[in-house]
């Protein structure tokens, strides 16, 4: 659905995107994660056609998106900072969106009144609370029936019940209509529950891009107790990302397959050994450990 190829973007001498390349498959929920200033919002604005890249290509459904109304009609977006006309209500914006999006579903709009019950559709959006404004944004965006839905910190400000309701609606659209969802968020625990693909950004580049299952299978957390209290000399070709110790328990974050690593550590005849899957948050921390992030001794 989305192909971004070697995209660069510079603002007043600052290179926000530095040859960024990424690919979002059709019908997937793709989580875009990275530290502040990594370029997440910048690339989302390229994908939605707000910015024009200095170099490279940004393609949606095989076509350039910038100044391409036909492609933009297939995309709905909820930015981190919402914008509406000052006096516009949710119903006013519905009429506006209905004119832009040929697939706008009026019946769905009416049906969603039973979901977003706290939102007064006739009240100016600027007078609503932050959480209600986000609900209004989801209400409108999902009624556009987009092929691609681009979300920047989408559930920020929503209460836990509404967050679950919104994610349920999104996943239902992905399953039923094949909607592609690209979401940027700092809430990695939440992304782990909904995403099937992940891209990790740093300094305007994609460091890692894989399916979530492949990402979790490629890094393992080993908790090991050896015969001696001290850590033995491990093979130099074992790619250890982090080591910590609490009492006699050594925690090793190692890149590779859990079975292979377990077999290699077994030759040291450990008293206890356990392989644990890493969360997306842990993967994020250790993948960025080689960048500007020093991972200190964290008890995991």
C-alpha cells in the first residue's frame, strides 16, 4: 500500500529525513515507533501529501501522493494536533468530509452516534474536551471508509474504555474491509496488542522493519544461573546487546533464535536457564542501544 524510497527532507539546514525507506503491506496495521525527533510525524505528513520530499519517492497504491487528489481521496488521517474550522461542529465537518470522500458512509455516521455518545455532534469541536475531540476525529475518519488510515498518537487523551472501543473498530475494519492502518505512537504496550508490522526510526532513518512476530523471534532475553557466580567468558560471535545481574541471576539480551542460543549456553552447564520473549518496548530500547541511547542496568 505504501512505498517510501530513499526520502530526504531538510528544514533550515536540519535533515529531518535522511534517506528513509519503508514499506507498509496492504491490509496491515503498521506501528511506527522511535524517539522524539526521529522523523515520525514528518514522514506521516509526506505520506498524507502535506509535505513534498526533497529527494526520493512516496507512493500510495503505486502512485505519488503529493498533489494527487485521486490518491488523497483514498486516505484519511488523524494528526497529533487536530485542526477544524473554528466554529465547526462534528456534523458540519461530516458535511465537508462527505464532499471530499466519495466512499463516505452516511449510514455509518448515524450508527456511530451510539458509540460516541458523549460527543454532541452539534457543538463546536473547539469547545469539546481533548478526549471528545479525538472521538470526533475517529468518528469522522472511519466514516470516510478510507483504504489507508494514517494515525499520529491516535488515542492520546482517550479513557481506557474508549481506547479499547476505538482499537476494536479499527481492527474490525482491517479484517472486514482490508483497511491499511499506519500508526505512530509512544505507547508501545498498546501497539504490541494491535500491530502486525513494526518500523523503528532513529535520526530520520528506519533502523529495523519487520513483522512483529519476526522481530520478537530475533531477539531473546535469557535468564541464567551458572555454576559460578560470575559470568563465564561467552563466545565472541554471540551478539549480546545487554547484560545485567541480580544476585546470581544473569539477564542477557541476545540477538538470535531462542533455540540456538539456549543450545549454545547449555554447554556451560547452567543450574537454571530460561528464555523469555521480549516486549516491543524492550526491543525498542535494545535496538536503539547502539544509537544515542545508553541502556543502563535495568532490572527486567
